[in-house]
């Protein structure tokens, strides 16, 4: 026999952590990467100077692939930085939130990195052929042309809540069929 209430609590924790991760992604992207001065903004603005909202949205030079993903150490730091909050929530609620929360945050970060890689470095992957990916990709390309809109990459929930989600049917998008340079 297994504990159904424990499984339900685990599912609720994962769903809440994924929603939280969406708002964290938004806040990190909008207010840290686009507003504050310093290393993080400089690195992100370099990304925007290479990948624009036009034909330069995709990798044109193989050496530019380095500017798509976070540095190898940043993902673990971003995920682990939530550990104190998860632990505190667990202490006050009695719920086992640390591991499900960390798992959800790590999965969200992995999805962000994978989708962002596919957006700027297309290669006819299965995910790239889905309507949902094409929708996210168009939103992200609009962001590269207009950096004050569409901050979410994985899912535009926080953009919708904060009024920064913008879709355009008339926007001209780079062709998805472009193969990346070798």
C-alpha cells in the first residue's frame, strides 16, 4: 500500500515550484539581465547584440553558440540558491518540499536551456517541429527585437500576468529551416 496523500502533496509541490520557477525566470530576465548594471547585464546584452530579432536571431557563426546558454556553473547556483527558502517552507508547513522543489527547479532550468538552445541554434529537432515550440520561439524572437516584452522563454505565464506578453501575427520571423553553421 502507498500513501496517496503523500503523492498528492508531492505533485502539488512540484506544480507550485514550476509556477514559482516561471516567475523567477521572468524576474531574473527582466530585472537582473535587462535592468541592473554589472556582469550579468553585460553578458546578457552581449547575447542580445549577437542574436537580434531579424535574420541574426539564429547562430550565424559557430563561435557565437557560446553565447546561448548560461555558464556551466550558473545552473547549479541558480537552483541551489532556492534551497534556504525551500527548507524554510518545509519547516513551517511540515511538507517535504526540498527535494521535489529542487527537482522541479532543476527541470525548469534544463527546459529553459534546451529550448533557448533550440531557438537560437535550430536543427530540425522533434521539439522544434511542434506548434507550441514555434509559438514560444516567435515570442522569444519578438523579445530580441523589442527587449521590453516577452521575458519568459519556457512558458509566458508571468509575461501574461505582468502585461509584457506581446504577440504579433505580422512580425517577420527568421526561417526555421535554416541549418546552423557546422
